[in-house]
């Protein structure tokens, strides 16, 4: 087992890793920019190293600075958290080249799944169902119209290097396709430095379902059920729950086995999430995230496992501490992301938080680390014996949460919990934006 690990991140996810390491008797090293010198993760870690000025490009995204911090402190491994360098194949490779363990999948697997087209081809080869669409990148409009004609409108154009909704456009017909195609390529070029796009069939009312997988890198893998992340605004998740209200035990077992078998075939190591669009009883692969997800706590709650602890264990060469037949769902969990935003415009609400009181009590977890420049105040996660109890607990916990000094997204969740569709679990990826349009125009 490692004696010391470095966390190449900040905020609540850095605290999450520090806590897991401490329970395992492992010393932790926090890295920070000059702006974050007094941040909570710096205070909680056993050691800390300043790796650069405030801009992330000169600190948290500096591979050389992070590797130097490892060498200075003697850290044997790096946990990347999520965001920043967590899915950067060259970073994982650079650590390996310096004899430092990357707590995550191999550079090769990050590279394969980081490109949307390669990931889709790989998923298809591994037996994972995919959305009908182009076989690869679409170089020009003439090719695009041919693909659209073969799979039928509506279609969606996506950037191969995309994420967060950038470089993503929907076209209902050929006229819209021409505009959408050019706009998507332009956005992709500006956001990712790569204007390659591909085309898929656009599903009308799908849910966003993701399967949590975990492998030991030696051909063994399990799935830990699904999360429903369909409540989204501009392709950004705001509300996640597990298990999914629309997924039956039979569906869960079938698609879970497909995903676990697939990652086992490639000797995948660590945590991963296979994301799908789900409609009319069918799953369609979107992408695979080769890291810990923001919403991982809902899975931890219903299965009673510590995914970060497990990541550290398998990275150190130890076997997984559970088998598939030992994983049983217990109750229901929901996570909401509390952001410093003004509702209904969702514009940033910067300022100093004068008072913060986290809710508590049975089945309530608040993951938070307030500091300058961090828009997410925290993640509120609740667990109940069933979905109605989890919803009631979430309502109670939101009522206890106090954030004074900035506006937050808390009022949005109070409103959502009053909606019959949310209470019934009857929603899809378009529901929230349509509801916001009706509520606020």
C-alpha cells in the first residue's frame, strides 16, 4: 500500500480523497495555487505544495509542477479527482514515466475513451449498444446530409473532443442541418482546438442513465447499478439519483453485465462510468468517463462502498474488496448540486459567504469546500429506505441549509420537489429546460 499520495485537485473532491486516505493510514499531499493557499483542502492535508499562480493553466493544469511536487514530497501516487487532468492521457503517461502511480485507468484507456468516435467504435466492438450514426468524423456537409438521410431526422451533431454541451447541435431537417453542422464545427474549434464532428440519431424523449463500473486491471470487473442524471440544463447535470426510477431490476442486471464484461475484456482498472441514453426500453451508448464522477456519492450510499478507497486499493495492486454477488442495493439516494447562481437566469453570484450551515441528521451528507473562484458551493446527498423517503429527506435538508452572502440554486430544488413529475420520477433530459421555459419564460 502507498505511504503517501498527492491529490492533483482542489475543493470538495480533494477533501473527499484526503478523508479516504486518512482512514487508510495514508499521508496526503495537497497542491494549490497562490489563490488557494488558505483553502480547506490545504488545511486538511498532511502536507501542501504551491504549484503556481491563480490561473488553472499555470497551476492545477501544469503537469510539470505536479510531478515536481511529487518528487519534492515523495508522494508515490496521484489521485486526480475529476476535472483538470483526471482524463488526460499524457498526464497519466508522464506519471508512469516518472515511476509515480496514477490512481485511475491506464493512459491507453483514457486515450481510447477520450475521443468520442474511437470510444463509440470500441464500445460497439465490446458488445455495448450504440446510437445509430456516422462511423467516424464527418468531414463536410455533403457527407453529413448523406448520414442524416440514412438514419433519419432529427439528428444531433457532436464534437469528437467535446463535452459540456459545446460543439453540440440538433437539426430537425436538411435546412437546419447545414447551419447546425457549421456552427458545431466552429464551436468545437474554438473550445477544443479540434473541429471534427460526428452525427447521431437524435432521440426524442430519452433519459440519461449511467452505469458505474469498477475493474481491478486483471480482467475482473463489476457494475454498481445505475444513476439517473436526466435533469439537466444545457447538458449540465443538476439532480442525480440512484437507482433510476425507470429502470427495472432485470434491465439493471442485463445492461450492468454488458458493461462489466466489456471493461473486464480490456483489463480496465479503477472507477469508470458508461453513459447511455435510454428510451423505450433500449440503451444507447454516449460515452465513457474514465474517472470518478461528481455524482459518485449516490452510488456509495445505496451500495455501502467507498469508491475512492477502492480506487486507491486497486491502484496499489490489491484486489477489489467485493464481488458482484455481494453488491446489493439498499434504499434510494439523491444528489443535488448547490451552485452560487442567481435563479432563474443561472448567472454567477460571486461574493463572500458570510454564513454557512450544512444540514445534518440521519441519511444526509454534504460534500463542500468553499473557496474563491469555486462556483459549486457543495453537493447535498441524501439516502432513504425508498424514493419517497429520500425525497422527503432532501426537502428537509434543503430547509436546514443556510448560505448567506451569495445567491444559490437552493430555491430551484425547492420548486422542483413540488412538481408531480419529479415526485413520480417521470422526466427525461429535456424536462428541466421545458419546465424552466414555462416557469420563467
